[in-house]
């Protein structure tokens, strides 16, 4: 369903990664790499909020950079890394904002929209908090509300840009379990950018690793990429050695 | 349904209904309520001069005050949401100063015909407001911090004030006098003949703001989430800034640069409603703004025998306590966290 065709990402016409050609037809793709290697640029380009230097991002046959924004919003939703400050909205109201691409000019929700929002809150496990202000929640619960918003957007693809970076250890693992449930129970395709390598690899079906030395995106099934040695190149240093056997996180 | 939300709209409406007749009754000439009613209904049995006072002075002033309060409050709300900054407002961010500079170019420098408040000052105020809004928008691309952007707005306001001072220095005394009086702020400068135009423009742009309710709600989560929700940020930014700038410019052209209503009223509405959802917040802000405008007008005529107080002598008394409350209680107020 997601196709990157000769996709070159970068700024002002300058590529920061070699052209990428890949297809993602489902499951969880985990994007990892060192800080500043271009992960966020790649995600922004896939999400059509940044123009590619060259190439195309195709979802279900539609070129994302030639598709109206309202339509792309029905194809992919996003969860960002920041701790969201959402005015004094309730959890239910935040999740309901996921219906924005489907509502009229005044954002009025129909009965179908309300049912979808309720389902999203239930899927994420925060339906009991629907009337609580987002400001009163813990960081982990807040991020769940943002995932519920993404789920309420009813898109086949969810892109998550380091969604766990400000969460405590328990919330990080909890979030990974949630992603597994979104994949298995709701059929979502997920691209997850993260530095939490161990818990992310436990849920990954596909690995996208940015190798900064060669400026390439190495991609493939989790086990193929782990066996390729790229992780060792990217993450090991004289004092740190990457060991796949330490990733016994399932 | 949360009872606070409709109750807030009802209370704000009730305040308008109470304050509007109070504005018609109050003034330096004591006119009995029955005679005010006669003047309004065109009954010729009352004193003719009372009819003139009510119809040609008090009614335009009350309508102008209500519409100005509404327009400035909506303008402030749009800016607060767009810039994700609770301290944004037309006066703080230099928009009123930009409008003032536009009016100063007309009144003091004689560009576009000179001193009378009319079409040329309206165009000047609009051009000034939009120029500052555009500048702020351009700056906001590079200045990501909301606090720093606020300081940029304040600095731009100083620059406008500096230019106005220079124009004042070189302008003829008569023009300077007219400009200083205008700058004090008043709701009496809309003539009965101008009232339909003033009302039409302020109501039109207030109504246009309703078309941004969905985008404003999406912006509550920040620009990236808004863009991911299908909101075209460049188009929405331009539209909201045009509507917000136009609302400020319309009021400033006629009534002078009025401070604090745009900054404080959206906070009163948010605190009363308990939500930032714009389907509730926009009408509540509009009604609370109209009520605040009427209250300001009423307070301005209370000294009666000594004349009418400048609006800008009153609005800080109403606005500053609200802003101080917001700042001092920021940790307890949900929309800050």
C-alpha cells in the first residue's frame, strides 16, 4: 500500500539520503538511526509536509505530494514526539479532532463520527477518561490520547515520530504493546521512528535503518536486517557493541 | 451536556440586554426611561432635543461600543489560537499600533485626503494592521518561541509608535489635536450616517471568523497536528490574519487603538465556559466582548457633568486584573498545561 519510488529526501535540492525504493504492505516498520541522520526528514516527506528532492510517495495509488491535503489526511495520521498542550480540551475532544478531515466547515460531528471516536478511545484503553481534561493526565496517558486521535482519523497508515521519547520505561513498553494491538486487531500499518531500539524491535515486522556513513536506508524484514550487520555499523562504537542477542524483549 | 457552556452564553446575552438600555439612559443629560423609549419608537410627544440625543448620540455610541467590543475580542481570540499564545492580542502584538500608523499617515501626513475619519482612515488602518500581521507571520517562521514572538510584536509596536511620533512632530497643530483625541479611544466617533457601514463591516468580519472554527480547533494541538488533519496552514494563516487584522482595523479606524479588550475577553470566555472548543468559545467571546464594550461605554459616561472619559482610561482597569489573574494562576488553568 505504501510505495516509495526513487524517493530522495533533503533540503533546498540537496539530498541527505540516497534514493529509496521500497514497498510497505502492512505491519509495523521501525525506523531507527542516530540523531540527525534524516529520520524526521524522511517521515515528513512521507507525510507530505515536506517536498521531496526527487521521487514519489504513493499510498494506494495516490501520489501524496500531488493529492489535496484533506485527502492525504484520510490516508495517514501522525503522532509526534512532543508533550501536547491542548488547551483545556477533554480526552474525548482531543480524540474527536481526528475526525477533522471528515467533518463540515464548523467541525460538527455526526453519529458515525462519535461512534468512531468512542471505538478509538476504547482501542487505546482510555475510554474511561473521555471526560477528563488532557492537562490532568500523565505523559503516557496523554500520548495514548494522541494515538486515539490518530486512530479516530481512520487512516490505513499511522506514522509515529519518536512517540515514546518523553515517557517513562513502563509507558514506553505499554505503548509498544498498544502498537501491536493496532496492527493485529485494527489492521493498521505503522511506521515508528524511535530510539527505544529494544522494545521497538520486539514489535517490528520490518526494519528501516539509516546508515549515516553510507547515507542509505537499509530496509527489509526484521531478521534480515538484523543479520545484515548494519545495526553493528550504525550503533556500535569502540565502547559500545550492538548485540542482537540482547534484544530478548518479547 | 455541560451546563456551563449554554449558561455562559445566556449570562453574556443577559448582560448585553441589561447594559444596552443602561447606555441609552446614562449621560450628561438626564432623560427619563419613558422618554428614551419615545425617542426610540419615533413618538414625537417627547422633547425634540432628547430625541436627538438618544437617536443620534446614545444609540450610535451603544451600538458602536457593543460591536467594537465584539470585534476586538474575536480578533484577540483568533490571534491567541493562531500564535498558540495566551498573551497575544491586537494591542500587545502591535496590530493596533500598525492601524494607528495607517491612520496617522492619513490624518497627520495628509495621505489620502486628510483629517476626517472616513474611507481613507479605514483603508489606512486596514493596510497598517495587515502589514504588521504579515510581518509577524513572516517572523513566526523563524521565531518559534511564542514568548519571543510576543516580544517581536511589542518591538514592532514601538517602531510604529516611533513613526507616529515623527509624524506628530512635523504635522500641523490641528491635525495633531485631532489625532491625539482619536488616540485616547472613544465610541462616539461613529456618526449615525456611518453606523450602517461600521455595523456591516464589523458584523461581516465577525461572521467570517465562524468559517475558521474547525481550523482553530485543529490548531489547538499545534500546527503539525493541524496540518495532519488536512488543514492547509498557509491558507488558514492568511485567512485568520486577514479577518483578525480587519476586525482590529475597522474598530481602530473609527474608535482609536483600544487596548485590553482583545487580550482579556477571550480568557474570561474560556474560564467561564471551561473549554477551548471554538464552536462555544467564538460565540461566547463575541457576546462577552459586546458586553465588555457596553460596560466600558457605560463607565465612560458616568462622570456625566465632566464629559465622556477616554475609553483607554477604562479598558486597562477591566483588562489588567484579568490578565494578572491568568498569569498568577497559570498552573491551575487547564488551557496552559
